[in-house]
C-alpha cells in the first residue's frame, strides 16, 4: 500500500481548521479522511514553526509597553508641574492686574 502525499495547502487548511476555527482534531481528521495521529503531527509542527513569531511579537509588545510607560511617566510629571504652577500663580496678589488700565 502506497502512502498518500498531501499538498502544503491541504495540510495548512487542515491545521487552520483545528487552530483558527476551533474544531477538534478528531472531527477534522474524520471529515478529511485522515488519521488522527497524522493531523496531530501537522498541528504540532505548525505550532513549533510559528512559535518564534510569537516570541518576536512578545518582544515588540514589551518594547511598546516600556515606551508607553516612559511616556506616561513624563506626561504625569508635566501635569504635576503645571498643577503646582497654577497653584502658585493663584496665590499671587491681584495687584499685578491693577497696573493694567481698564477699558471702562
């Protein structure tokens, strides 16, 4: 008996039915006429091949998080400085405004 050869597109679609669409391996294997073990192997290989991408995504997400935290810290400091400045100028005597001639 000769082993069946499957195209890469067929394998990818079968794996996507399991991973992306959430179907069970057994159901997909039955529908496609595959052995359960064969489909489990394809899914395992697919996940192993795509794992470094997930690690790269995590690194980029961590870098973005660190950048956003630094920006938040900077803007919080700026806000606090502006609050203190507003409080300081609110305490100043109104005599400065007395020097400006009124139009009425």
